[in-house]
């Protein structure tokens, strides 16, 4: 940390211009205040700052950079004045900020500024100098938040050298080599553009050949950094919200966080890129597979490339080769199992025409010795199964799968190449996904976790098995089918005799009085489960540390024949308090999930031990 003594350091955090929801701008305030450990002032119009000192002393070049592509919502950024800051936190941690500027008037030299701010990697910042009176200078340090740079990877893939299929492809090795060269050229183009190319006009429409046409203007595209959005999953968290939640926990590099209901791993996937370790607890095999693949970026990219080329070189688009006859029994067995568990619904009828090709691919991948690579490819197969089961499709399953593998490989290749060019370690933290129940985490020591964040099951709002059932059956995750739905899982907690808070008892009684005894029992079992989970989380969390829980603010049930909205976030808050937590704060924001079920507004409950 640095002290500038009497010289106050001004911090201007500039919002990303492609935010989709005004609530994100307010949520960003909680994030930046948590990182700084200080209060910030919302800035509605950044250009208005240049009327006052020290902004009115800055050069036209600096003003043009700061005011380029501002968020068009009510708030464009946040301003703070501090004495102490470690600039690396402002590079490696933020989710919602395009750039962050540090401004200070000082007689110090540039090298001394860099040393005091712990700035060593010149790829991640720029320094501008403005002379003022009395041999003093104003320094403006422009920081590039790491997550923003990695979001641009998806735009690099749109450049012609990557997006257009090579015309004279002789083999898969040459095909991928040409794409990889395009990726590297695009990354170099991107890094040059970010630092210097501010005065070119955008190229609208077709024929875009420069990264500036994408990272500066394609504001309607949903950017997907790292391996987020690898696989569909109910209730999956938004990557920016997830990263910001980690910051709200106020954890430091090298510490360990926990997600006791990890699902597909969205909430902890970014932790290694922030230098944090993480433990995810998940009871479903399909969730464990998704989160293990998504959260671990330390792939041997050369070996992955080799296995993909080998797979592609030995695949028949028809799904038939010399060994296909060996699969007939397996196809018949899986078809029978699908029929039994789906009752021949639309998912069943949509997937059956593609089943021989799917089993053919699955067997090809199961021959890969490297488990990590095998699971990576099997998960991509699973995503394609989900897509083809949800909607009737006539295109070739194998070709569609190969296209998806290529896209995900190139995303990972570009991500790791960018990390290499930036000289940053995005796999420094270690992630462990454990198949277990969050009400019994005896594999975690008392007082050993530095922060907890999660989005638990929302009573009966979401079916976590439904849209993945076809894939679960084909991949052989039979244990997942035993859960059927979350209500069946909750029934195991009926035997526990626990003292529930008044708000829980009132909710249960309300359902019973409206003659909804079955629903009342499901809710009671759910609340017992959550109380036990709170108990375990309190045990493993270090004193004074935080637990951020994303929950539905309201839940709708039919009460006495009419739909009634219940404020269930208070019920869960009371449960946490009953197990010893203090409620440190509540952050309300708009929906951040693609699959909302009965959810429309979320609360983030911030507990402290």
C-alpha cells in the first residue's frame, strides 16, 4: 500500500459503456467502495469534471481519452479521494469499469510514482504528465482493468483473419494454425488500439477489419470472458455480478472463498484470475462437471489442440465408421432410458434422430486419456445435446459440435495468449469442486474460509435438472436423476427438529391455512436445509468475514386461490441471523439471470460473522 502523505490521490472509475441495466451502475458503487475501502461519489456527467481543478489542468489528449465512450445511463462513473492505494487491486479486481484513472499533483518523479503504486506491468497502465507551477506536475495514471481486456477476446474472434474459414485448408493442423495466427494478430491490434488509436472513425456495417470497430462500437453484443457461458444451466449467475460479489467480500490475494451451492461455477469462476483460491460444493454430477471445466483455465493448450485435431481427423460426418456396429447396444439402452425418464416428451422426440451421432462422438471422446481434456470435450458435447433437445433441428449434429469445439478452443487459446502477452497469471488461484451436501461440509476446517458467496436454490422456483435431463442420461449421471426435483431433495431434511425463526414459521402457517399442506411441507424442509447450511457456513467462515447470498426478493405462491407475493429474502435473512450471522447490508438489483423462473427482483444479503 502507498502513502502520498499530504498529496491526496484522486480516483475516477469510468463505467463500461455497454451496461444493460441501470441497476448495474448502482451495484458497481458497492464494488468500487469495497475495493477502495472508501466511500465514492457518483458522477452523472464526467465531462462536467473538467471545469474544476485538477481536471481543468489536463491536456486535450487526456480529456479526449477520459471522455471517450461514456456510459449513457444516469451515472457515468465514481470519484474518490484517498491517501492509500495499491493500484494492482484496481487492475485485477473490478468487473464494471472500463478504465480507472489515478490523478495526483506531486513533485515526485514518474519512477517513484510507479514504485509507490506497485505498478510494474506497463501493459496494464499508461502514465501522462502535465506540468504545473512550482516544479510540480499532475500525473494521470490510466489503469486497464484485467476483466475488461479479457472481455475483448470475443471481439478478436470476429476479425476476418479468425472468422473467415481458410480457403485452401489442406488439413486440420493448417486450418487451426491459420486461425491462431489471426488470433495473435488481433490481440496485437487490440493492445495497440487501446493505448493509441483514439481518433479513427468506426466502420459500420460489413467489412470490419479493425478491432476498434468492435470493442468501441459493438455495444449490443453480450461479451463472454474466460469460459463463462460454456454450458446452459438454470439460475446461472452473470459474470460481472459474480466478479463484483467477490470484491464485496473484501478478500485479498491468496485467500480462499467458498460457494456452498456452486451449481455451474459462475460465482467462483473468476477467482483464479484474481489470485484467489476457491472451493465449490455441488450435489449434482452435471453441475460438478460444468464448474470443474469452466473454473479451471490452466489447460495444456498444445495437448488440447492435438487431441482436437486427432478427434476431427478421425470423425465421419455420417457418424459411421468401421467400429460403429459396436455401438448398437449402447444406443438401444440409452434410447430406452431416455424414453422412461422423459415419457417421450418433446425433448425426447427432438434428440432421437441425432442419438446415433451423439453416441458415436461420445465414444470417440472417451478414448482420450487426458481426463481434463476429455471432460472439456464431453461438456461441449453436453451443451450441444441440450441445444438439439430443446429445439427441433435438421442440421448435422456432428458438424454443429465441431463448430462449437472450434469456437471454444479459439476462445481459450485467445485467453491464454492474451494472458501471456500481458504477462499476467490468470490461473494463480486454485479451485476445488467437491461433490457434497452444503449442510455437511466436514471436509472444511473451522474458521478457515475468508469469504462465502452463493445463490442457493430458490424454494421451488427453478428446476435444475429439467433442461439438462437428456444430457444427464446420455453422459451416465444416473445419480442426478434420483433428485428428480429440488423438492425431493428437501424431503430428506424432514427428520431434523430445528427451531426456525418466526418469519419462517409464519410462512409455513400461511401455506397450511390456505390448505396447501404439501407445499407447506416442502417449504419447511427447504428452510430446515438452509438453516443447516447457514450453520455450516458460520462454522467454516473466519470471524469478521462476509457471506454474500443472492436470493429472490419475492416469491409467488397461490394463497387461498389467489397468487400472492411473499418477501422471502427477509425469511432467509432471519435464518442467517438465527445461526449467529449479523446482517451487514442488503443490495437490491434487477434480475441478473437468464432463466428467471418465478424470480423478478433479487436481493444480495451480506452477512458478517
